[in-house]
């Protein structure tokens, strides 16, 4: 489905995102955070609009997340699919 398809349905779409769902062992959250911060800096240096992370204590329900893991959603924002391909290519 293209952004034009959504716009004709009354749902404006702006931009493009990559979303990463990552089960992180709770014991490794600090190490993960260091690595994720570095990744965020690199993608922004290469032109991504932003890098954000979200975590919730009930995000893993039904997602196969093991006890002791925290499901993290990392989101990288881009202007468009073409912009994403340029940045991540």
C-alpha cells in the first residue's frame, strides 16, 4: 500500500520508519543501551531524521518473549522509502 492509497482513504501518511522489535535479557539492558545509542548516532549521522526506543513491561505478551527479557521497540524515522534506502544502503 502506498502513501497515496492511504491519503485517499482519509489517513495522511508522512515519512517512513524502520521498526525493530528486540527481546533484550534484563541483565544485558545496560550493554544493549550502549550499543543502541551508538547505532542511533550512526544512523542520524547518515541522514536518518531520528532514532527512538520504547519499552513496556507488557509488550512481550503473545510475542514469544521469555521470562527475564524486555521487549524493546526501536524506531528509525526517514522522509521516505527512498531516503531510508539511501541512509541504510
